[in-house]
């Protein structure tokens, strides 16, 4: 089996492939594992591009098995922040999204009693999602049956509500609040086009301490995954970019690298970008109406302008959180391609391993258009100049919240949508593949196909066949695929 890509999905496909007795070779264009689950070091600081929360971190969770099977959970320490995010207002108020739903409800009601109805709806949605207790296949049979029966009744009870909320976006829900700060906070807490059901589940996981932050961040997890794969005898070729999937008479027969080397294979799995797989590696020859419509109409996770700062100070006054906070700017400012009236900041003070003693890594993550940076990059000098200018501007804006910070910034680093695209190959720099919107929320119940129409022996796994993306999904996608392949071969699927 040839696997394209050593991100979470590709490495997991390799692990489950090896566990099931397949010979696997991964071809990865970068020089390291992990794909989007990555970080980089600058002058003693580590800037993390991915992990905020890892769903399934709790040993009680039905998802925890995947982290054990893939070598990520053993020995990993998780931090459970008391809050997800906070939005500071110009009027001195702060809206805090606590992980505990009861505390959250009390706080939101005190902040905006006139918004009792949407607040109660939000809390009820979290509690509905928390009621789903899925069985793990590793649990004893009786526990499994008990949980399956309970889940069935939970679906019976909440099915209608569940469907109703999948059709409501974050933006629509935010507009139900009359308090302007609460409305703002709900708009920025997560991607506005996203279905609300996702937000409910996020808070349900937080309330169950099942979405911890792993100390060390993203890269150690990617390295653990790579180690597990290699320990099982898997082979990886780095710095090998796949240009084409070779096909003969409707069957995949191997790959061609950009240096024109050809490698034959019994099966080819692409765990790389979906658009590149279907439209470049396969030349757009194996598409059906469903896939075309998906690539024509489904919205993507936005691309990012990612500014990392190494700051020579601690931020003990800023509470540890999953996603940081935002503050209002004194006046709206154009940062790169968009006017911004608030600045989101994520202080990584939950993880001392990311900065030297007494210092802190700080990330500012802003939505930014891929096309804007692509145009700038037509002239490399202008592109670089814009990046430098952006870093300087962000530091200046941070002065409004942290006076004196300009003198404390020791390192700055700017990644644009083009950086994400260059390093991971993701289409238009999308950072998590497809958004889950009311249009495609059905994929939460009925997963997408992992086979390719009209082509045998060729498969896909990873975030481009799993709307919503994320690390657990990448692993489950690879696991689901390998179960399918084992079924094709009449083998019993093994996870040990
Ligand atoms: C800022 C940010 C925050 C995030 N936060 C979280 C979080 O808190 N929790 C969470 O669960 N998830 C989070 N995610 C999402 C998560 O990182 C991704 O959904 C997941 O890593 C996707 O894994 P993947 O294997 O499907 O794809 P990728 O990671 O994109 O892997 C694809 C791999 O294929 C390789 N490749 C591409 N093209 C080729 C080619 N032609 N030849 C060879 N190799 C190729 C790439 O180099 C890459 O290694 C976050 C992502 C970002 C960017």
C-alpha cells in the first residue's frame, strides 16, 4: 500500500495498515511528520500551529482508544482549562465562556438577563449533546449494550432537536442576542457559518473534561504517531512529493513523484489534500456529480494569517483558556486584507515547555484571504514587506491591551495562507478542510465515501473526506478506511 501524506490521517492509515498485516510506505512532501499538526521553534520559543483541544483525552471517553492505539495517549499530560474563551468589551464588561455549563449559564444570565431565552437554549443544547454517551468497542459487552440502548433512547428523545440545531449557524444564533457584547462574543467564539451543533458538542466535551490540551503541544504528538508507525515496521519517505496517481483500466497501479520516479502499489491511499488528489494527481478524470458539487459549493475553513510572538514576560493575570480572548481596538484598523475592530489573542501560558523560563509564546490568529496573499506574492519583496509590516502592526495594536509589550517582544513570525498551503498542500490554505454547515451537516450521521468513483484500489482519508476536520476525525477516518479494506480482503480488522 502506498499512502500519500504523513499527516495524522496518513500516519494513522499506516499504523492500522501495519496492525492488519499490510506492507505500507508513506510518501510525504515535507521533511517531517504531522502535516497541519505542527509547531516550529524560533530562538527558544515554540510556536504551535494546531492543538487547542484534543477530544478524547479522557480515559472515560469512547474516543480514548484511538489515542491508545496510535501511541498518542501513553505518557501524555493534559491540561483542562476552566474556560474556553472570553470577549472583553469596550464598556469594561467581559463575557467568559466557562467550560462548566452551570457556571456558564449563571455568568451569561448575570451579564445579560434580557437574553435569557437564547442563553437557556445554548445551555440546553450543551446538555443535550452531553447526554450522548457513545459506547467504545473496547468496553465489556454488557456495558456496550447498556450504552447503545441509552444512546438509542437519547436519539429518540432529542432527534428532532438535534436536527433542528444542525440547521442553525453560529451567525444566526448570535443574532438572537440583544446585548451587543454577547452577540459579538457568540459571533467570534467559533466560525460563524458553522452549524451550532458543533459548538454544543465542543462545550459538552469540555464539561466532561474530555478535550484537554496536551503539554508539549502539537509536534510531540505527531512524533509519537510517527514512532508508533515506525515501531510497527512502517516505512516513510520524506521530501517526496507525489505528482500523480498512476492508473490503468480503472485501477490505481502506483504513483509518480515530481522527480518522475514511479513506484507501483497494490493500493493507493491519499491522505493528502482532496482537491490536489482528485484534480491534479488524478487529472479530474474520476469525478461524479456529488464530488463536483462539493468542490464547487461547499464552504471551506477560512485561511489564516498567523502571527506568533515570543514575549519576554509572563502573563499570570491572563487566565488559562482553550482559545484565548479578544479585546476591542480603540479604532478599526486595516490588518492585511480586512478591517478589524477587535483583536483575538492566545497566550500560551498553559504550557511552560513552549517558552524559556519567565517568557511566553503568544499567537494572534486572524482570518485572511488566500487570494490577497497570492496576489502579493507575485512580487516576493512586496510579500515579505507586507509580512513584516503586519507583525509590526500587531505588536502596536497589542500595546493597547498590554502597555510596554513592544519592548518585550523578542521574536516575531508571520505565517500566511500561502505558508499553510506550501507546507501542507491544503487547498486555498484551508486550515481544516470543509466547514460543517446546514448544507452538509448530514455527513455527521452518514460519512462521506472514501473510495473514488470509477477507480479501483484508490482511496482517500483525512479531513477532505470528513467535514469539520480535526485530529480525532483524521485518525477515525484512517481507521474507518482500513476497516473497509480489511472487509474487501475478508480479513478481521485488528487494532492491536
Ligand atoms: C490553527 C489550527 C488549529 C487547529 N486546532 C485543532 C485542535 O485544537 N484540535 C483538533 O483536533 N484539530 C485542530 N486543527 C485541525 C487539525 O490540525 C487537522 O484537521 C488535521 O491535522 C488534519 O489532518 P490530515 O492528516 O487530514 O491532513 P494534513 O495535516 O493536511 O496532512 C496532509 C499531509 O499530506 C502531505 N501532502 C500533501 N500533498 C502531498 C503530495 N502531493 N505528496 C506528498 N505529501 C503530500 C502534507 O505535507 C501533509 O503532511 C487545527 C488546525 C489548525 C491549522
